[in-house]
């Protein structure tokens, strides 16, 4: 008897190579796997396919009608014997397609001509190419409508229904192989357990599982496709939400120390010394965070706000509150440049409140430490000792904070700045240093796709700073399309010189450090496609702009006479700090840099930025880089230089960045282009999504509904005892490697 757990071979027939390909390459090992291998699109069988904008080499699947079918005899040059060729023309709702079929004898040619007689319709799949002045379909695979025979490559129209499913495939397997096996499986399996309980299906108007499977594999209209897809998307969302909800419960039960801030006066003293009023948004979000910190369970909050909206000030007040509660706070920054800048700005804001135990320090003062990878062992000894004893209340650092030798007396709050620059496991390595789960605050100006996904799934509480402080000026962003207008590059450097002549400064950002080394590892966050490959233009890696070469070219060329300096991640920490201090002091006109200036660098006089090979950077990164200009009340300009072709994904990404300065809108653009990442796992780039049927933006409403259903189910029955099939799916996901990282997100 065939069941869902039966090997998939039981419904595949005798073709051994196809069975092996389906099992080994598609990973469909059981009948259940097969039934849940859903079509990626459908071809309507009742009408000719609309075909437009054909490209040479394109793989095409069309419904067409044979309008010409002629057998030709010719002499085979190799054997000297007669050979036969059937030439046909296929009509579509667009260009006609020629097809040729060769036969060894006249009987085979005549048989082919009978199958492909004028008026015969079917589904044809093949690669499109140009032959002379005609389009042709090379070696097409076919499903002919109304044929009597049915073999591995032919089905009757009755079997197919009104829509023909096109499945994700592998070499050696055709859609009709999958469709035929699915149709057979659905006729021989009686019992298909339904994961969704009847009350849930009723409340959310969802199909039962058998009908949903029938409709998704063999639909009769678009409504059936839509309803079947909704059912399976809701199912995936519900299982995911149940796992997340149970994880959240488990973390809450572990507890966290409430940080009420009643043991000291740092926050009050700091507020009293501020030379300006907090914005309404800063006060409101500060109150939200204070309430979170006072709870006996961990805060897990995302603070998002435009570049320059005052996120760091809000985070600092939260850190001071934890210190007032007898605990410690750590701020994790992605680069040494940013960590050093945070340390300088925070100690400057605190003044004598950052001089705990020192002569001249305020009564309520604490110590603010800096810990980075370039510090020597001797330089680290003091800060690490003060962290271990609790003498230091705040530490600001890079990945160096994650090392095992760094010990805290009582880590109560972890603040992660620009969290897209850290992996899930890296953030967890810091929170694991606390005796009990610490409170976590992550900050960003443009959330990455995975973060947007986690907020939609409800696994991050979100606070948004929408106000910009006084002094921020508008930034004009333009794409410089060198593929179309190569001569515009001269105007780019002329524009930079104009800004310098006005007394301002400029950044020039390159994707690489030097031209004689490989690109890998030299860019901070290039985009990748769904296969994990770097998104590239037509330019080879060794042709990309590099800091070392560009700086020399500018000094000897278009920016001759200006004070040009370079900055990149392989420079010694002291040299980087010296260059940044000089740039901030106005001693450098143009800074040629990698993306080390992406976050935290605040030079009010910088008004221009040129991003070379801008298509090599992600949306979040472009927005962050752009935020380095226009910070001093002067209008800014950002020029995105690219060799990308119009209509390419890279060019579309640049056009999106140029069209808006709204970081939240750009995060959704990023999500649409790169997908959501592994919502439940450690991966946070846009490829290898852990979601099968769901897409976060498209299915946001479904995900929110599923969260409500998950909460209701757990409140009524925490063990899901009344929904055993659902409990099995939830347990399977909880056991998976993906869920190991949920609590670390």
C-alpha cells in the first residue's frame, strides 16, 4: 500500500535514470516530498501563448498550433543514403517558431508528420535560436493535445486540466514526469493527514489539504491556484510562527535581570547636561526602552532611523540606565573607525561622567572603555581588567569583544550598531557572555532583508525614529551611466572640484583596495545572487576601481592640486585614525576610501560623494554611504558611477537608491530584489532562503494572520495535544538546524 512515507520510486514508473535524478538531484525521496514539490508557474492549455521579446538562447515553454508540416528528402553526406526531415511551423500569439525533426527512414518521418499535422496543438519546450531570418525551437520536448498514446513524454489533455504546471526541474526530468507521478499518487493515496486543525481552516477560510494538493497540481482556473497557494503559505507561516512563539516563551522563562535604573543618577545627570532638547521621537522611544529594561525578561528591540536621526543618543541613554542599575553595557561596532568614533563622541557627550574613579570625575561617573582588534596585549589589559571587575560600565568595541578572554562582571545590555554587518552567531557570542540573558538593542538605518523578515514575523519589537535633527540638508543622488555616457566621467570630477572650491570636502569610494589582488575579502558587503555568486557587471574583477590606483590617478589627473588622501581597512589603526582626524579637521580635500567610512563617520563639511562601480554594493550599503554627506547643513550630492546596463538588476538597484532617501522604503526594495535570507537560520544574506512557499513582502498579511493563530493555539493548548499532525510539523522544525539560531536572532 502506497502512503506519504513510501519511497517516491513507487509512483515514478520504470525509468531508472529519471528516478535517480528526482531522488538525488531534486531531493524528492518520499511521496510526500513529491506532492509538496509545487509548480513554479502554469501554462494555460486552452489558448495560444503570448510570446514577445524573444532572446537568442532563451528556454521557452509555449502552447502553440502547427500551421505547416512538410517532409523533405535529402542525401546524407556521411552515408550517401536518403535521409528525411520534417519541417514544421508553430503558431503562437506572437512570432511563429520553426521546428525540424530528423528521421532515419521514411516511415518514421511519416509518423512524425502524422503526429505534428496541421492544426495539432500542444505544449512545446525548447531553446529559442535564430536561423537565417526565422526564430526556431531547437530539439523541443512536446505534450500534444488529443493524442491517443501516452508515454513518458505525452499525456492526454484530460490528465493535464486547463493549466499545465511547470515545475522546478533538473537535467533529465521533465514537468510531465512530475505531473504524471503526482496525478497517480493522488489517485492511490487515501489518507493525507491535514496539518491545519479544522477550527483554523474555518476561521481563515483555508482549503483542506487534499483539495489544495489537487488544485495546486492540476488547477482549472486562477482562483484554484490562488486558494491552493494561500493554504500552503499559511501552513508554512503557522508552523514557523509556532516555533518562534515557543522559543520566545522559553527565553522569557529563562528570565533576565530587570534594569530599573534606581541605583544611580547617571541618566538624570546626563540629561541635565544636554545642550539641546530631545526630539519627541527620542523621548517616546526612550520610554519604550526603559519599560523593556524594567521587565524580568530580555528586551529584543530594533531601533531604526534615518542616518543622523539620533539613534546613538537613544542607545547611550539605555546604556546609562543599565549602569544605573548596577550592570554593564557593550556597544558592538562593525569597524575600528566606527568604534573609535563612538568612543570619542560618547566620552565627549558624557564629559566628566565618563571619568569614574578619576580625579575630576563626577560623583555618578562610570568608565567608558574601547576594545579593538589592533590594540596590543598591553593596551587591552587595563580595559579587560576593568570589565571583569565591574569598574567599567560601558565598553565600545569591534569583533574583539567576542573573544573568549573578554569577561564581564554583569553584562546587562548589548547594543549592536549597524547589525547587518554581523552574523547571527557573532551577535550570540557576545550575548552568551552574560550570566543571564541580556537585553538586546540593535540599530540600523536600513534593515537588511532578513531583519525586515524578522520584524514581519514578529520576532523583533520595532521602534522607529522618523524625525531628523536640525542641521541635516537634502542629498541629491544621481546615477552616472558609463555604459551609455562614458564621457560623463569628466563632469563627475569637475563636480567634485567645484565642491572643494566652495570650501567643502568630498569622498570617493572604491570597491577594492588595490588592483593587483583578488576582489574577494576586499569589499565589505557586495551583493550576491540566489546561488551565492557575487552580483557583477560585465566588468571583470581586476577592472574594478581600487583605492591605491584611483588616488594616484586623481592626484596626477582631474584633481591635480587638491589635497587627496586614501583610507582603507589594511592600514594600521593609528594611520586610519590620523587620516580621519585630518579629514575631520579640513586638512584633506578628497578622501579616497573603501567602505570603512560607511557608518559612523561624521564630517560636517563633506558635501560630495562619488561611488565608483556603485553596482557592486548593496542597497543598505549605498544608503549608509550616502549618509556621510549633507551632515553640516550644506546640501549634499551623491554620484553613483556604474557600467551597468539599463534594465539590469544592478542598474534597477541604483535607480531605486537615487529615487528616494527613505531608508525604510529602500529596505523593502532590498527585500524584493534579494529575498529575505534564512529567517530561521544563521544565513542573513539574500540567498538560500529557509522559506519554501512564503515571500515576506508578498505574504505579509498571511504571516501576520498566522502569528495571531499561533498565539491563540498556544494559549489554548501549549503542547498542541489537540492538533497532533501540526505538533509533528512544529517538532520537526524545532529539531532542525535552522531553529538552533532562532533565539540568537
